[in-house]
């Protein structure tokens, strides 16, 4: 694994930890939410330099995404 990949994996761990703490979730649930998110996909693809944003910013963006996803899901019912 190259250095960039290791640094990115460490960033993911901090995002997951921050999400778990902020939403009071088990780490496994936070991990599942993160890795199935659009935010994760965008970071992986290098779009909008999201990988350069702070973990706090990315946790907040992820929470907004999850709320929007829940709102759309409820609106479709």
C-alpha cells in the first residue's frame, strides 16, 4: 500500500470515529454508513478535493447526506 493510501485510510478511521461519537453510534454502524455513502465515493474519486477537508467538516457533510437520504426515503413512502 502506498503512502497516500495509508494516509487516506487513517483519515477514514478518524471520520468514522467522529461520526460514531457525534451520532452516538456503534463504530460498526458508523463504518457501514460511511463506506456506503456518496461522501465516501467522492473522496475516493478525488472529487472537489474532499480528501483535503478536515474530518470535522467531512463528518458534518456526511450527517447532512444521511439526513437528506432519510428525508428522501420518508418522502417516497
